[in-house]
């Protein structure tokens, strides 16, 4: 079978490349397009809260400001969703995030219930300031990955997080978990104009801590192109993005792409005792194009996320796109599988079968190959 791990993927890629397809589609793609069958998401980003104890410069949380009159999902509503997800085959992989998920009072009840229902999950956290409150409880959880953000040496990390002491709190938590927890820890650094000259310093810190490290290139879109995105969504798909805003590129002119490229080349050539990843992997020639407003800069020919992943926000609203903030309904009203296969979700998939959207140009999901990596089960830590 095509999607068994033992299958020769190089042969499959050769066959698909004959039809001009660079990435192997997930099996859900064929179920939905050819067989017209109900499909189930294999990856769920469960955003528990948009509360956060930090105010990071690169965080797109302004896209997701609390909605007037809306309440976060209650624990019983989250349990109901988890019960549904646990019945899928295969069971989906859950990415627990926020905001800062550890600010939610019932976070450990939620994690315990995920484990009780047999769902693998990872946690995305800044880890700053959480240690004293939840120190003992952290030893009792068993995530697949505990992903912690680390953006540079102390003065750089605190500048990006716009919170004095954030670095020391994060490092304290990492050291405690390294000594007392049994789960895998992954450091995540988002590359920006502030820390782009300190990547090698981050590698040295990760090696000293003995923890694997992933660098993520910033996803962004210009205001001009986002306006185009809103027009397409409204005219072609009947979706009004309203007052949604975008991660603009106005400060990217401060990013020295030549020096960034040199740092990445140096890191690739360095022998380390830890694993180092980049999301996405860009060649030396691609880096300058990526951090520009070049319309010809496309790093993925297709997007398969809507056939594979889903995002549930703190209010229960569901999206079938990683970064496109429109919803196909609420789990408060319908089961997730119904929303995932409703008319609006399939209309969006139909458009993406033939066209990429402006927002897709700098989306690090498909271009980095992480989606296909997760489909084939090699690693779930970089998505």
C-alpha cells in the first residue's frame, strides 16, 4: 500500500512527479477527491486559551483577540471533543497550544484526559513563570513532545518576549524538566530580525542543555497581498475575513539575509551532539527571496493541510487552514467530523486543488515537508 511506512517513497515521488506533483498527497486527499468519502483529520491543533504571560514581538496573537461575548470551551466541552477524536482511526495527533496553555486552570485535567483516551499529544509553551505553580504536576504528565520557545541569549530573548526575566524563567524550567521529567523536550526558535545574528549562540545553549533544537522561519504576508487574500476569499469562496489582520513584513528590511545565510551554513556544517532542524529548509539562494515581497517566491506547489489537519480555537471554532483565520463552524453545535466535511470546508479544498492563496507563499507547513513527514510517521515534533 502507498502509505505504509515500508513503501518505497522515492518510487512514489517519481510517479507523482511525472504529473507535476512535488509532494505526495495524504491518503485523505484521495478519499475526498476520488472516493467522495468522509475524511477524518490526522492532526489537531487544540488552542486552549489566548491568554498569555508574555507579549512576543513575532506572535500573531493580535489576529486572535478575545471575541466579545464568547467564552472559552468548558472542560466538559473539551472532554466531549476528545471523546470524539479518540474514536477516529487512526487516532489524530494533538498539538496543545495557546496563548500559553499553562495559564488555563484545568490544563492538567485536559492533559490527563488526553492520555486516558489514548491520544498522543505535544505541548507548546514558553515555560516562563510556570515552574513554581505547576512544578510537581509537570512530573506527572506524559506528552510525546514538550516544546519550549527559546529565542536567543538572555538580552535577546527578553527583548523578543518583551518581558524582563523571561529567559531565566524558561531556562530554570528547562533544567528542572531535563532532570525530573521522562518526556522529550524540544527547543523552538522563531527566526526574526532581532535574533537572526544569534542563531549560533542558540545552538551552543541547546547543546549545553543537551536538547534538540528546531529553527522556524517566520510566516508572514504583506498588507497588500493580504488585501488580495481577503478579496479572493470573499469573491471566490464567499468567506468574509472581516477585520482580520496579517503578520506584516514592514520590519523585515532590518534582517540581513546574507548574514543569516552564513549563520545557517555554519550551523549545517557544525558537528553537534543534538539534532538541529529548520522549518523550512531553505537553500542559500532561497533565503533572500523568502524574506522579500517577491511574488515568484513559492516554496510549495500544493497545500494538503485541509485534507489532513484542523485547528480548534479556545471558543470551539474550527478551521481547516493553518494560518487562514476563517471558521467552518463550532464544535459547540456540531461534531468535528461534520464540520470537517461540510460544504464550506469542501469548497475551500476545491479551490486549493487548483490554486494557492497569497497567504500560502510564506506558510512554513507544506513548503518544509513537515506535513508529509507527519503523514508518513517519521517525526511529529516539527509541526
